[in-house]
C-alpha cells in the first residue's frame, strides 16, 4: 500500500479573450455550488455504493468492488453545463447539450439529477439519501446504467462512446430549428478523429435565417487515455488559425482557479450567445443568409480538474492518470480510501445536501424550468416532437409497364420525382443527404423544389445552390450520416443516398445508431423517431466509370449483424417496387432501412398494383415468368436485386426456349429479411411459407445482388437449404461492360442457365448440346466485349417476350404483411 | 444534335506567393510540350480506339463506343508531374508521387508511358503508333486497365478511388525514408473527407532528422462531381489560416495561362524543395528534431484545364461538366466529334510524336533516369526494397504452464515483450500503430526500447514521447491505418492494435487494401509486401469500462467477404498461442492478418511446444480436456476465442463432474479459416479432416467469440452442419461483469452445459436435476452480480483441475500445415 503524498495543486493562470466579471458574488457562489454538487455526484457514481452523503466515515463496504467509468473529462462537462444553465434561465434560450466526450457520463447523469429530470423519468431515484445511494450504485453496475452518456441519459442524443460525431450531430439538430442553440463540447481526443476534423465545415451549410446555431466548445485538457492530444499541444497561434480557417471566431478561456474561471467563462459565454443572437437577428431582419463567422470557445482546463492533485507520488489532476478511475483499490487500500474521502469532502457536500439528502434550495433552484432544462428538452427526445411526413400518393409516380420485362427506366430517377413532392410537402422537416452524389444517383428532380444547401462562395457555373437549400451534399459520408442522425434524433425525417461501396465508410456510425435504436426500444420515456433510410445506388454491378475499388455489396452483411428488430433490407427489382418500398420506409419508425436500387436504365417488371402487392409481401412467385403452374417445379429460379433479376429472367427465357416442358418457378425477393427464420427476424417467413415457395427438395438457383454467403447465412435452417445454390458477387471485376461484369462473377444468364441444367436431373441426358451452345455464347461474348468494348447487341436489347401473366402469384406463402 | 458553340476560354489571372521565372524559354517549351503530350495521351485514352496520331480525320470508328473515365482532375495532375520531373532531374531527388484524386488515372498512365516505364513493364505497349493505339484502347476497356491510378499503374501505391487517404499514405511512405520527398496531390473533393481532414496533423509525427518529407499539394479546381468544393469556396484568408493551423507554410499558385503558370509553379516548387532541404539539413546537422512549419502548395487551376471551353452552349473548362467525360456521343454526334478532334489537335501532336508514333526526343528525354523516374521508383513497388524482419525466437517469451487451464496472464502483455524485441532488432523498418491504445492494450513494454512518436509540445507529466519514437498513436483509426498502409506499401513492416469494436472505422480502408493485394497478386512486376497485421484486443467480452457502444465483433465478418487468398483470421486462446500466431503473421506477406486476443488476465492452456503445434495446425482436439479417448464422442464442444474457450472448458468441467461417463471431444479453433471448405479458402480443411474432428453426426456445441452466424456461414457445406449449434455475441450487454456478459449472450458455462445436456439423447433422461441446478446457478449469479457488482467467487476463481494430458491430439485430422 502506498500512501497519499500531498502535491501542490495545479495552478494555471486564468486567461480569456473576453474579459469581465459578469457574475455577482451570490450568483458565482451558487454556480460554484451547483458545479461542486455535480462533481460530487460524479465521483460518487464512480466510487460509491453506500454512505452517499458521507454522513459517516468512509468504510470499505461503501466503495464499489469494481471501479469503472471516466473522471478526467467530467468536471469540464459539468462546468460548461452549469454556465449554460445560468444563460438559459437568463435568456429563456432553448439549448441542446451535445457531449462529445460521451465517456463523461457521470457528469451528465449528475446534471440531469440536479435538474430534477432524472427523478421524473426514473422515479426510483428519489431526492433523498436512498435515492443518492441508488444513483451512485447503479452507475456502471450490473443491472444499472452505462458509464457513457447513453440513451438512458435524459437530454442526450449522442452516446459519444465512438468519438467523432459531436459536431455533425449538433448541426443535424440545429437545422430547421431557428430558435435552438446547440452547445457541442468537442473533446481534444475526439478532435483528432477524421469525422470530427471535417465536420467543422458544417458551418458552410447553415442558413442563419432558418437554422439554429451550433456553439462548439473545444475542451482542451491535454490528454487522451495515455497520450497527449494534438490540439492541446500546438502553439496557440496555430490553434486559433485552425479555428479561423474552419470559419469560426475563437474565444479562449484558460485556467484552473474556479472563481476566476467562473467569471471568465460566464463573460465568454454571454459574449458568444450575444454574438449568435446578433448574427441571427441581422440575417433574419435583412433576409441575408450569408455565412457569418460563428463564435466558438476554446476551453483549456486541467484533466480531472478538482480531483486529487497527486496519488502515490504521481500527479493526477492535470495528467492522463485522471482519464478513467484516478486511483483504484479504494475498497482495500486505506490510503486510497482516505484520498477518496478527502476528495469527496472537498466539494463540501454538507453545504449541498440537507440531512435527508435533498438538495439545498440554492442548488436545486439553479436550473431552468420545465422543457428549458437541457436534460428535459424535447429536442433530445425527438419522438416527442415528431410529426409524420405528409406524403403524396406514391402510386401516382408509377411507371407504366405494358408487359413485364420490357422498357428501360432509371429506377432512382422515378423515385426522384416522388421525393421531389415529398420534399415540397415537408419543407421544414425533410432533408436529403448525399456525398456529392444526389444527381449522380438520379435524384435531381428534387432540385425543382429546393436547391442544394450551400453557404460558401458561388460561381456562375454552379448548379442549384443556396443557403436555404435542403439537399445536403458534402464529400464526407461521415458528415452526411452525422447530420442525418442529428436531424432524426431531434424528430425530423431524411434520406441518405450513397454509392453502395462507400457506405462502408459509415459502418461504425451505423453500428452506433442501431445500438441506440435497440436500446431506446426498451426505454419507455424515449419516443420513437423516424427511421434512418439509406438508398444505396451506383451499386456493385454498374461501376462502369470506376471499377474494382467501387465494388462492394457488403454493407448488407454488416447491417444484418445488428438486432433484427431495428434493421430492414430491401432490394426492389424495378421502379414501381422501389416507389412502394420508399413510401413504406419513409413512414416507418425506429428502423434502419437499407434500400439497394440501380440508377441505370433497366427493365421494368411490375405494374404499380403488382408492385404494391409484391413489396408488401416482400417475396413472391412471378407467375408470368414461371412455368410450373400445373404442378411441382423442376427448379426454383430465385433472385434479389435489379441486375440479378434481369439475368435470372433472361436465364429463364433461354431455358424455356430450349426446354418448353421445364417447370420453372420464378421467385423474386424484395425484403431480404423474409428469407430468415421467423424466430430470428420479425419479417422472417415461417418454415411452411418458406417451403411452399422454395419447395422442400427441388434445386434452387439463387441470383443474388451481394456476396453469396449471406443467402446461406439467412437460410441455413430451412428445410431445402442443401439445395440452394447461390450466385453473387465474388470480388471479381475491374474494367468491363455491364454484362461482362456478371459473367466475371458467374451471375450471368448463361451461367445461371447452365447451373439449372446441371441441377435438374431430367434435363441432363438431353442437354449436352444446349449446354455447349451456352458455353459458346459466353465465349463469343467475351471476345465481342474485348474487341468492341460493349456487350453483344442481343444482350443489350434483350427483353422478356413470353406471355405475360396478370399478376404476382401469392402461392401458398407469404400471405402475411410484415408490420414494419 | 447540338453543335459546338465557341466560348471565351477561361482567363484566370496568374498569381503566386513566390514570384519568379526560373525557366529558360527552351526549358519552358519542353515542359509545356511534355504536359501537352501527357494531356493528349490522357484525352486519347478516354476517347479513342483508333487513329491515335490523328494522322487522318477523326472518324466514328476511331471513338470508343462507351466513354468512361475522368478528365477534370487530370491536367492538374500532369502539370504537377511535369514540374516534379524537372526538379528531380535537377536535384537528383527521390520523389514518390501520390495521386489523391485517383480517378485521374489517364494522366498517371500517360506520365508512366512518357517516362518509358510503362513499356518496360508492359512490353506490348510500344513506343509507336500501334503502341499508342493499344494504350488508348485498353484504358477502361474490357480486358484492359482500370480508369483509376490502380495497382496496374507503375509508380502508384495509392488507388485513390475511395478518397481520403492521400496524406496518410504519403506520410506512411515518408517515415524512415530520410531521402524521400513524397509529393501528395490532395484533391479539393478529397479534402472534405474526414480521414483527409485530420491527416494534415501527421506533420506532428515526423522527425526531420530521420524521416522524409511530404509536400502536400492541395489542388483546388472548384468542383467535385456536381457540387462546388468547400476549400475552393472559402475566402483565401480562411484557407491560408486553415493550412497554417495545420502547421504548414502555404504557397499559392493560381491561374489558367499555361506559360505563366509554368513559371509560377516552377518557382514555387523550387522554393518548397529548397525549404524542405534547408529544414532537413538544419535538423540533421544540429541534431534538432523539433517540428518545423513544412511548406505546402495551394494550386488553383481550372477543372478540365485545356479542355474545350464550352460544348452545346455550356461551359466545360472550369466547370463541373469536366468531371468525367466532358461530352458524350462523340462516335455518333459529328459536332461532338469535331470538338474532340479540335481539342486533341490543340495539343499539337505533330510536334510531340514523329511519323512512326515515337515521342520526339525533346519530350522523351525530359524525364529523370532509371529509378529516379516517379513511375519506376522502388518506393512504389515496396516488395522490391523489403527486407524480412529480424525476429527473436518467440519461444523464449513463453509463459510457463504447469497445468492447462490455470494461471492468469494478460496475453497481450506477453506479446508486448516479444514485440519489444522485434522493435529493438528492426529500428528502421518496423513501427507500431494504435489510436491511443498501445498501453491500454498492454503493449507498453515496447516503450522500453522506443518512445511514442510525438513532435508537438511536451509537458512534464507526459510519458515516453519523442520525435524519433516508433510507436505511432493518434486518435484516428483512419490515420493509423493509412500510415501503416503507406509504410507497408513502401516495403516496411508494422502492427496495428485497436479496440475490436472501433476497427470498423476502417472497414472501407481494409476493403481497399485487400483489393489492392488481390490485384497485385496477379501483376508480375509487383513484388510481395509485408502483411497488414491487426491485433484486435479490448474485445467485445471485456468492455468493462465502456459497455454496449464498445461491443462489436463484426470486423471478422467483414474481412471474410474479401478474397480468401489475402485474408487470415486468428483467435489464439492464450498467450503462448498468441506468440506463435504473431510470429507467423510478422513473417507473412501479401495478407491481411486479423488476430483477436484479450488483454485481461486469463487462463493459460498450452505450453509453448503445444502452442506451436496447435497454432500451426490452426485447429485441434485438446486431449486433456476430452473424455472420448476410448471411442466416439457423445458430443463435440468446440470453441474459438479466449473467453469462449474458458467458458467451454468450464462447461466441460461441470459436465464431467455430473456425468463421468460422458464422452466429450474438446476442439479449439485458432485459425478460423480452417472451418471453411478447402475450395473456398486455402486454409480450409478437407471434408474428411473436418469430419474426423467434428464427426458426421454428433452434436457440436460451438462457443464462438463473434456473431454466431459466421460459424454457420463457414461450415454450411460440412457433412455435420445441421448438428452444429453456435453460441456467440447477440448484441446484448451493457453494464455488467465479465461473466454476466457471457450470461446475457448465453455463452456462459451453464448455458453451454445445458445445451450439451439438451443435445445428447442419452443424458436427457437422467439430467433433469442437473439441468435444474445449472439453471439455479445462473439465477444465483444474476442476483449476486446485481447485489455485489462482481461475479460469483467460484466463477472468478475457477480453474481446470482435471488430469492434464500431455499434448494436443492430432487425431485423424489437420495434419497439414497451412502454407501461409
């Protein structure tokens, strides 16, 4: 056991760009008391499970056996919170607090408790000693609450465990919220991440007339877990240049002496909020949306501020040792427990709580009231504010389909017409997001009703740009995703269209959002929010301009690892089905919807009436493409995705040409989750339904959009699984033509047809010459594309010409409509 | 058909920070001729498949039927390349060219052709008219080359299709290459990405004494695909502040008039290279590693510079319309073909090529010679320079294991000892990378031989920092990955340790690297490079401080989608196995190795001799944990991962305690790819081998580290697949204890044991009371952790105490050693 050796407390001289002492002595004392209370409650959460008022000496059993959590960033977070509370009350300002360093969970839980919100949503956490004991014990404790600013934390839209999204979330919240100020604390560790580093540029997408403001507070305390932080360790002229380069007017507050820091930060915060108000008033009265230099604050305070100066001879306050639990073994080690008790008593709990454990009135009354409390703002519980989208009837955008498997339509362009009218009906609650791909993805019709959002310089050749546009394009998938998440979490709606391959850039952001949704499903006071809708286009099969680096259909695989009750995957084969799916997704809540659809001209299959039935069922037999009406099929040809559907249909055409008596059942899958077991996913077909579509024993040739394994993974428990043969993307394909791309991955019509021949026993004896001719066709094709640079005309112009059936067959299966 | 309407050419006044006209008229003319040649060849690649010298009027059949590629960025890339060529020749400077906007592929192919390298590595592309025709035709053509700066492009280490990594790759190349200047062109679109935005801070990790220099060239041409770019549209004082904030001294060159721009850029480039040389000389002569303000260039030039001013009445040069193919239909549309011919002739090909198609000597001789050519530099073909690591004998770091299933060792800490000595033997060719987690991941022993790399301010409490350190930590997984990729691609070695959940941040970077490796495996002149080694620790089962947001084992799922011949996944169960696996990975080439291993104290199972055998086989029966020596097993208990192994072993212990006659076979999997079919992965077991381990018909209870589906996906073709029951992570778990975490996901010993009971028919009749007692244990555990905050003592202290067997059984299976 080493003992505590007192060290000189840190003394960093106070320094601030804005000088002044706006706080009256009494006000200062009350803010400081609130801050001490928040810090006391934070330390208590990390360390204690008994004796929460220190009404007796601290004993081993009062200390948790496992000490988990993060102290270092916490006092800075509570400091900012305290000052915002004063400003909110004085100004009657709506403020949303975004905690970049989400590991400072104890501080935000403490603040919500001091605000009174915590006890409102968790009545068992009462305003007395017993409530405090529960508050302390539950933190990072089995059956309790997470150590981060989690969905469980009132006032949060941002978990912050994965660093990088504080600013993009904050801007997402501020868009279309003209009266809201989002105070976004950016930790100096987080500031090193790529997503955060570019999200500073979000200020070029804010219209001061229409949008709220983000006040970034860059909190520099010098250290991450073990390393220094870059932004705390560059000369201040570089740091200020960086912030000016990002388009901000920076204000610095530095120091360690609480009283001086309270005055400096209060003066600075007042100045910044005045500046924001002035900017907005000027813009709104003059109707001038030009980008201003928004203020931001650089707060330099010690890591683990107000914690023990040193422990065991090592500096703690102001060092990386404060990052998590500053010292362990406080249960067994009497010296450490002494340090803990001194530390806790340094906040003078006897001045903060009365004998029953209730907050003294001076502290309890400091917070703003009702919804103005940052822990209670409805902006942080977006479902409370959400209004459903006003949607036009998607059927009115239908593409006429004279006969199935004909025509050539760009599906996403058709969707663009629908989205244009969705946009026009929801001009303050719907936005579209894309990394410079909105038009490339054929959604440009939306620009008929709103331009792209742009608040930087404009040149004459620019196309549809304005500060008050609603199509948000920045070449950062991270920023698009972060903006959209922030927008959804504050109760609005949106769509993110992206090249399929590069949506992997936000794999981890998707993870965090899916985890947030999964968790909030079990928190009664959290209201459902609008789904996060991805439209993945420019997909793997049509990367004509780009090639191998732009080919990756694996986002679907990534998505299906998350909880089944929050994820949905749709592969509409044509424009009408896409419309129906999109309508469904835009109405839904609490999901992540992944829609994969092509932007290139492609064949159409279903009339709108058929498409609605097909999309609603999510899977179905296409009667008009099937030849098994009179009995059991010889083979099931299944497909999912637009290109695979075309190839599967062409294979069917070829096969029926050669073998008119072949009984093919043609199954198309829109809702990929229908394949999965009913117990694994709420959309999953029950086994009898699945069997009635795919049979129990016939070969199934499945043409799939993505990596073939996924289909096996989804169907491995099905009766007929051993007979399912999947073709999909095999990481083959660089410079090629559309059809040759499928040839390289053996997903083309000829390969599919040969596979059917190989799998249907009664064909094999008589199919030798057919198989040979198909193989020859493939070779002829390869030679043709390598000579002429384009596909064979017969492939390019292929359409379905066999007798069209009137509708999609329901068969015995899939009669139920999935609920969401 | 619309016709070409002439428009005023763009006229942007020339302006540069550094003034001067260093080029003699003759020199200027030759540089301009080289540039015209490169641009001519670029346009030719995009548009032509015949008549490459324009020796006859341009006819429809000379134009490709499908026009694919990107023109807009290309002339800027060739402009920079031309000037670097002059500087290299004058200074005998080693330069590596990194093309951020990788879609400018035609320019870099043209440059490599003009250098002569192209014909050296692709002899069929000859220096004559026929060679030109092939050069043009192959570009973005079936069977030809990709449209990007791909692995096929000599001189490239950077495909650039997924934007964001130009600077991190450039710095990775510059580390430990003191004589190298990496010229990194950053496109203004790329500059908006998060990974690029933070990678500017890489200059805080450069030691001017030891490392080479990166010269960033921010190429602003105003537009992305359809949108303006942020950095081109902020006031220049903001832009320059941003660059200064990033720690650079910026130099601007702007204009559109070629002759003036040649002089301005030449003067600026000379100035920057002088400045780099002076910085390095000062640092090296004084032994002073302090961070300087490195120069960087802002190049503002029109998008599609030198292209047609306008087409069909719309401005093309200087607009977003130049991004890809500036105008289509040049085969069918006579007007467009006229524009194309005029455009091509504007480069005066008759001055550049002689009648045979050979370059005229003035152009052909402009490039530097031999390896100094940027297209031929061995730095861009790292395998040429690579020397194998000097490795200590990993066996010497063995943890003694008296009996299997005892002890408590932090596996990664043991690995740290080995890595320390790897580091000490390879102090100029091995680095370790981590996002502030090297010590958190228990690899701190490496700091005994080298500190962390840090070239910003230092404070007294800082721990092991120096400009010449070799442990590279920045809180940006993207930057870590980019640095490591650049370091490997230039022929060196490294290891990236990361929290398991957050490695998803680089999912898409992994994709691109895996695609690069896959492609280079088929390019004979590319030499093999060292594998990219991930050590994923702080894994899903032990996120005690953090919880749900830090739990995600899905990177393995992501990785296995890529080509089997480049990916490897290892889950060593203990420290000795980890040592053996690590040694293997560090020796390997052309792979991505994913190693998942815990950092918490955990039981040890194998002596070093056993571990070597087990790791080499990758899968095996643990005899000492099995009770089926006398015959066929009743059940196979299988496991992969350290926590699952412990729980599976404890379940075995429980079962054998209750049922001494139960015949359990205990199988542990280290090399996950052994599970896959031999035809799918080179490490895959053949079916008889698999069957001899997992039987053909007995139940298999598989405790797996990650999402359970993956095991099904890997084994769905195996004979016994229907009997494989997998338990793994189910997205459950927030604030809990180590064992309770497994309980929440039903991967704990009691659930596993109950599963065995349920699956072994002969147990079921007599197992009722045992099952009940196991269920009671679970409930007792839940109550205990919720009361006391820690696991039951009997769980925490559990060890294997049954008779230890002498060695891992080879059985009938897995006799072969995988090759890599």
